[in-house]
C-alpha cells in the first residue's frame, strides 16, 4: 500500500505540473469515423481556448437533439465539433465538481444512511460520528475525482466527460452507458480502454486505507471497495444518460409555479431541466 501511495503522489504531482503549464500545443485537426459502425458520423477537432473560463465542459447537444429521431447524429454534410479538454480545463472541471452543492448533499445523504445502518461503528454515534462519516464519504468522492478525472486523465490523455449515446432504443442506450466504465474517449477523439477509470478506482480504494478504521484496511476490503467503485460509476453513467430525458419529462408536466421556483434556484443553467 505504501508503494501505491507513493506512485499516486507522483502521478498527481506530474499532472498538476502539466495542468498549470503556460502553453500546450493543441492536437492536430483530424476527422475520424465516430461510433458506430452503423452511421457515418465525422468528428472534427475544434481549437480550445486555454483560459479556464472558456473551457468547453459540456459535450455538443447535437447528439442528444437527434436521440429521439431515426436520423444519425451527423451525416455527410454535418460535422460534430469535438474539443478535447486541456489539462487546465480538466482541473477546472475537477474544481467545479468539488464545489458543487450536489457533492456535499450526496456526502450528507451517504453519512446519514451509513449511520442509520450502523456502518463504520468505530466512528461512534451522534453528530461526532455523523461528522466522521460525512468526512469519509466526502474524501472518497473528491479523491476519486482528483485522481481519475484530473491526474490520470491528464497523463493518459483521456477525456473525463460523459458523451451521451446517439442510439434510440432504451436497451441500446443503457448498454452504451454501462460500458463507458470500460470505454473512454481519448483526447484525439477516438475510443479506447478506460485506463483512468480502472487505475483511478484502484488508487482511490488504496488511499482510503489511510483514513478508514483499521479493521477495514485488509486487502479483501480494498478489493471490495474497488469493485464497488466500478459498479457505482456504471450506475452514474446510466443516470447521466437518462437524466436529460427525465428532466424534459418533468419540465413538460411541471406546474407553472414549480417552474418559477426552479428558475430562481442558484443552479447552473445546464443542470436545470
């Protein structure tokens, strides 16, 4: 475990150094065959401004706009722009996720659930025990994001964003989302093995031995958390795939009063239905 910790520290240090480099040469513009063996979709690289305020953190909406039609997301006379994230933008994405209210809400829910079910009894009860569980849950989430979404994705030149499916059928979309644990888009626009996912989950699961109760630091416990992390990410990708549909359904049937309240909430525009 000590060796893994040292490798992890070195990986993060190198990634941070690369992420804060003043300049980075953008990848050459290429056109490749996207996805699907069934449709002729071309992806063209677009120049990315290195200023973090200009980072394109969301993928093009063109794919989602065509998801409910029989037309492919891109045809011969239509090109989907793909802008790979620079190391600076990947770090900006990590910071945005870190300070998201959903991050703290999720950690609070997990801490409450763990305390109610008697998880980590060594932490005790009451607010002190809840606080320890909250800190543990928050550390789990943020360490995964730092290691996987920033450090490893920068070093391995992989895109940490989720790219929605252009498929129409429910089962096909669900299969696509679940397999994003294994398949990821590289910075050159092609698909490849999701090394950042598997190494990130392993490093984060090993790092947890530094603050988990001593009874839960065995090799078996570490591998159990590792498998749970991969399964959790598969579920997260499923939610990302179908959340836009659920938002549109809610928006279509929501009363006007609810929509007015929603518009006043301090939620980023892209997260609103």
